[in-house]
């Protein structure tokens, strides 16, 4: 069954900057009948116009209008938009049933029947989405569309197929062959620099001075860019060139921190990796980003011997320490002598209550006595969480899973590596160095794939 619009393309709405890049005048005639349509009916008309107008300027303008309208919709209006796409732009069930019956009844290779089913499964909605490849900012629209759809899957599971179609499409458009690795500098266009500030998800950029420090001298930032989104980073990594493994994030992100000449550094610390586009979540860029940046740094600075991260443990308090305080299992991580000291400082008879009281005390990390008393048991708890806690056959910590999947090993757990309010709340201030050893990328990656467990350095085992 063909899907031709039974609605007109829709009345005029003000052209956006994107449409004005295509047209200097609005060439469509105003029609009182069209103007009487509801917004959703007009939107449906534009979708049909975009789908059926491939290669025509009217189809391109209709696609621009769809993208513009989506950006202005409320949450309820987007629900109506998704329902309309499901009702009018999905696979036609009767056609699919007929193709399946033809496949079952055919003899021989059945290539024609398979080809027919493939054509039918290429839904009108997916073909509509493809039209945005020829629209200014159209791919960015699809990235944002997928982000919105993905955020609704729990409450609206019927959107799963639409999300699958969008992911499949974006995976083909954002494979590594279409991405360019670029070093971001202080001379990079301001529009892209502003996006770094907006998207930075690990360690917020507080000011332009802060950003400038992160881009110059012994600091660097690399990003994957897509030609259709030149002012939008796909993913980016921030790096500090230092001497030796860095245990504290504050030493790296303080704009006033002293620097060294890059040629004096022997270690590159990847201290922040940000997937900038939520709509590309689940599409694996991080693996190639780290490997390509490592290769570039090695060629430019042959004095670099160590490549490592300084990474958060974002769920350590929620998934390990706090539950262990509630059920009393935190006791297993302290020796009798260590436990006695913690109970004394916490003024509690039971160890879990003492640890909890000390962690709740404002500024506890600034007290050498308290910090040193808590240190051994909480480090062991962090080690157990990273090495033993599993979720669906893989490391429960999402950051640990990311780096293990990319071929890293757990090198060191750093006590009070992040004493910011966020760091103390998430992980009692602990951070991790994951080590990237270029010669062992594939070996560690294969080990993690096989066992679901982090490769680990001996120094961590001895905690």
C-alpha cells in the first residue's frame, strides 16, 4: 500500500535561519484551507512532503519546518508527534504479512522474497529520517530526536522501534570513517569552545580563564567532530601532561596550577572524557578516541611513557559504601585495630555507625586523623566494588566498564583524589588511575570480554 498524503503540505510558518539558507523567499502559496489545520495536521503534512519530495526544494523546506517545529514543542506536543509517526509512518502490517507468506511458500533461494521483506521493513518513518541528511542541521536534529525518544522509553516502551531505527541510522552516519580528530585550542572558533563549557560532564568549567588553562601548554583537549556538526563535539577528552601518575584532580583542574613544558612530561593523564551528544549514547566512540589520541601524543611527544586516566567512581557511595554501612558489612574491610580507632574518633560503639558519623561530619577529609583512620577500610571497599561487583556479567562501575572495554587495567585507587563536594558525595573522595598500555590494548580488552573482570595492577591487590 502506498502512503501518499491525504493532507496538503501545510500553511506557511516563519522560516528559520536553516530554511533561509535554502530560500530567499517563501515560494509556497498561502491557502486558507491549510491555515485551518491543527498544528499536528500541518506537521503531518510537512512530514509527507519531506518524505515524498526527495531531491525537491519543497521537500527540503518541509523537512526544515519539521525540525524547527520539533524544537518548539512541549513535552505533550512531542507525544502527539511520536503517535503520529507511529500511526502514519510505520511498516504496513498487511504488506509484511503477505511478504512473510510469500517467503514461506517460495521454493529455491527465495532471494526475491527476502529482498521484498527488506524493502517493507524499511519503514516510511526511517525513509523520512534519511531525508534530514540533506537539510542544514538535519543530522543534529536527528541526534536530538533520538535523545528525546531515548529519555521516554521507560514510560513509553512503544517508542522502542523508533529508537532502534534512529540508532541504526546514526551508527551508519557516525562511524569512525566520518569523524575527524581535532585538537581544540584557545584559537578554536568560539562557538565550539562554548559547547565544551556547556557539555563538560565530569569536571565543570568554571570560567573562560579555567577553559584557557585546560587548552594551553601542558594541557590539551581533543575531540571527534562530524562534518555535518562542525560546531558540535561528538566526544572529547581533556588531558594533562605531567610527571608521574597524578592522584588528585584538584591539582589538574585548578586554573592557577603551575605548569611544565610538554617536553618535560613523562605521563599523559586523561582526566575527563565527555560524550557530548546524548542522542549518540551507546554508539562506541571512546575506544577509538583514546587510541587515536594516544598515538598522536606518542608521535608528537616521544618522551611520554605512561598513558592513564584519573577517573571518578560515581556510584561508590550509593552502591557500595552506604549499603555496607546499613547492613554492617563495612566491618569486613577493617582490621580490629583499625576499627577500634574509627570507633574512638566517631564516638560510637559500633563500627558502621562510627564510619557513617565521620563521613557526615563537615570537612572530615581535612582532618588528618579522621582521614587516615577511614582510609584503609574504604580503600578496600572500593577495591572490592571495582573488582568483585558485577552487573549483567560486567563490572558494575560504569566508568570501570568503559575503560576495561577499551583495553585499560586498574592501576591505582587514590585516596582523597577528589575533595570537591561532588567527589566526596559520590565516592568519599576516591578516584582511580586506569592504565592504557598501547602494546597491551588488545590483550586486556580480550581478557575483559572473556571474564567480565578488570585487569588489575599488583599495587591494587596489596591494599
